[in-house]
């Protein structure tokens, strides 16, 4: 068994340290493995050797979503926030100055928390499936969908969404109190975990921000899955072009999801090709014609709902310049107050 050491790894190598669950379990003590088996009510582990216990755990976890249900039963809000960040990000580790229960399958070493690659894929599928069921409350769906659609949004807008889609009559102050420990709230804004709170300032944003609101609750719920996007010919053209450059065909969906999620985050189209260059540097994509790729990336980018545009697509904005958008916000906000915001139920 190779030693799990970060000593000779670069920051980028640590972020993208991709290993399966079995790898991390190999570095845990026998007593820890037994505790995991007890937690997940796995039978027949007591007299097994370490490798056999690991096989039992891995087989139990990935056979269905029973383990995922059990995992979330007792997961703390703090651990959930770390997990949510790792599920959204295209990396496999993040900084964390805390210990975590082994049954959450996030492993801490030298001030970093790591998520196994197969656990990350497993929990992503779990979240998507659960979003299609009624097992998640409307309040959870509202929060996660808003975070994934807007990137960051004001408590004032969240109050509007809650009233429209869940019938809530809570004030902004009550919503902020409810979100404590569940989401990152700063300067009156709720932030996506990918946004560094320390570098965020909400000063003067609200009077300049415009928010796209889906017509129905069903449409809004689609964004519960972080990688969700509305398809377009431009997006399909880009993905078809990239297909032949993906080195590992089994990673096709991960590559596509990462590109779409990154497009939602980028506020400068000039940085679009950096997404592809990073994937080439990481041996995810083969070298390609950047001139052709940049045209396809820009066309696709204009049809993706961008976080920095408040959930709007660039092609929906007549003049996608911040100052022009700000003027339009002020005009439209007055009209929205007059609209009927009765609840639209599934």
C-alpha cells in the first residue's frame, strides 16, 4: 500500500487528486472500518481481514442508494456544506480545518479534505435522483436550485422566490436566521459554495442586479442538479466537437458537466478557452484547434444561463454591459411587484 502523502505534490495535484473509496479505506485503521460497517449495518465484517472489510463496504455502498440515505441522516450542517462544495467543484479536495466522521466518506489529511472519485459520482447521481422525488422538501429544493441558478442572490430575492414557489410569508431576517449554518450568507446575499466569501462584497449590488425567474415550479426545480442546463444547438455543436478529443470516453459526461458549470461561473468570455486549456494540461482532453474551439465556446456560452447575469443568458440581454443591465433592473423591479405571485405547485 502506497503512503498517502501530500509532501511532494503541487497545489493543483492536490486539488485534482483522484482516488477511489477503496484507496482511502486502505489508509484507515481496522477499528475505523468496523465502525463504518456498524454505522451502515453491514453484516459479516467482524472476522474479516482488512481487505475483505473494504470489499464489503465498497460493495454495500454502491449497490444502491441505501447508503446515501443513511449517510445524510446524521450528517452535520458543517459537513454537508463541505460536501456540497466538493460535489459542485471540478476538484477532489478543498481546505478544511476540521475532523469528519469516517462514515461520511470524506477524508481529512494535512488540512485538506478529500472526496473519493467514485463517491463523488455516486452522490451526484443520488442528488439528481432525489431531486425528481418528493423526498426532498420544497424548502431544500428552493435553496439549492437558487444557488445553482444564480450563483449568488439577495435575501430580498430569496423572499420573493419563497413566497412565489412555497407560499412562505417569512421576512428577510427570518430567512437569514433559517439559513444560518446551512448556507453562506454575507452582506445580505446567499452565496454558492464556489464563491469565496472573503472576496465577496454585496455593497450596492442589489439595486443593479436582475434575476431571471423560471415560469413554473417544475422548471425551477431542474436547477436542483448543479450540472443542469437548457440545451441549445450551440451547446450541442460544442460538445460534438469536443467528443473526439476526450481521452477517457468514460469521462465524457463529467467533462461536459464541468464545461457547463464553469461557463455559468465565468464573467469574462475571454477566459472561456482557459477551461479547455486546463483540461488539456490535466490530460483530460487532447490538444485541439483553439481558434475553432473558441468560436464554439463563445456561441455556447451565450446560450447558458450565466450566474453573473443573474441567471439570464447572454443572448437574452440586449446589451450585456453591467451599467445597461443595472438600468434595466430598476425598471423591471417595479413591474414585478405588481404581478400575481401565487404559489405554483408541482
